[in-house]
C-alpha cells in the first residue's frame, strides 16, 4: 500500500498549482463537511470501506460478514469480475448496505484474470495480448487510450446501476483512476455526471504530489469526498488490532476520514488467488468483531458510509443518523 502514495507523487508531480489565500479564507468561513452532515464541528467521522467486493466468493463472504457486523460501513464492487453477480444480488436484497463501484482497469493476480466489461474488441488498448486487463497501473498508463478508459468505466458504473442496486459512490481499484491527473479529472467528471461522491486522498497527500488542485476542482464541482484517506496497513498479522486502533484513535476531529480494507474468509479459493490472503482474513476478522465496533463507539468515532455523502451531495441536506450492522442468520450452504 505504501507504493500507492509513491504512485500519487509520480503521477501528479508535474502539476503544482498554488491555492489562493482567498480560497482558504472562504473555506474557513463556510460550515465544515462534518457540520453539513449534521455532526458537531469537532466530531471524528469515519468511513470504513471494503474494496474488491465481487472479486471472488471468499471476498464476498468476508465483505458481507464485516458489513453485517457494522465494522464495515460500505463496499465497492469490481464489475469486470465474475463474482460481481453474487455481490450485486446480495446488495439488491440488502438496500441498507452502502455499495458503490470499484472502477477497475487492472487484473493483477497471476492465476486469476479478468478482462474489461466491454470485451477486447470494445476497449482493445486496455487489454494485454492475452485479452485480460493489464496487470499493473503503469502498463495501463503506457498502453490505454483515455477514450477506452472512459468507455469502460462508464460501462462499469452503468451496469452496476442497471442491476438495481442503489449505487452510493465510486472509487478506484489499485488507484488507477487517481494516480494520473488526466485519469483523475475523468474520474471527477464521471462522479459529477452520475452525481456520486468519490474517494479522494486528502491535502496531506495531494499537496505534496502537486495534486491539491484536484481537491479544489472536486469542491467546485460539488463532488463530495473524504478529507483524509488512510492507505497503509498493519506491518504484521500480529499488529492488526494495535495498528488499526492506533490509527482510528488519531483520526482528526472535524473531518471526514476514510480507511479501506480488503475482506475475505478462509478458503482454498482466496489462498489460490492472492498472497495477501492472510492479511485480508485478519482485517476482516478485526472489523467484523463486535468488540471492535464497541471500541469505536466508546472512542466517539462516528461511523458513516458513502450514502450520507451522496445524499448531502444530491440534496444539500443531511440524512438521519444511521446505525450500521444488523442481525441476520446465516443461510445454510447449498449442498
């Protein structure tokens, strides 16, 4: 995950624009995002998103487990992956879950691959010689046309909406739509067009990479987004609990923060898919633990999903406070 911050710097370093002093003064005079959401101005507000929903069955089971616990507040579906059907079917049956689109332009695993929703013929520049999406962000930037990128991402969002799921937001698998300024501007354009909030890094990261102007652009467009984004993860499996508790205890008051994880339950499938299986399982177990949810409540951490941001973006008004997690007996596995 540390490579993500580096990629931000590489992708944006050529575009450094100063923020006018008057803009900062105007921002200080306006209600903060947390206040517009209906919270006290010093509230600690946190979105916890599950990326890669729909990647495979083990990921779906882990994501659903953490959503039901209330430790996870939203998730995003990978539309090019075959298991998106199961994820979307579940999301449609559980409208209380905040589910968005994990815009996907890469297929990074060695033994498990997927191609674009448009197929090779529909977006040829997005595909490797074998017909799959490229396995690295840099290969996408070196090979894809922005026209194919736009067609594919539009298709992913449109198909998710057509499934009947009440799509709440968009973000970016492996950060592909965010580490290059041209891609990031397209990302904001689509968020605006579909009237959806989106994941963005905060000024702490973007300013250093010369991308602070993109935050200002999103604000001018009326596209809502978190103000702080945490991309790193625990240094070891044993440090999972201490790492996340330390991180969450230090999120800034008066701002909307987001951290994201990747979920999974133990299975042969997830271990065959990725070398990060143990990390995904550990993160799921921590955020699905009722004790974690209780601890967040005791810390005064206000958990929200992207639905609160979407409704504020669309209506200008906050929605009623939402309680995350619900009781639902697990269905017996099919024989």
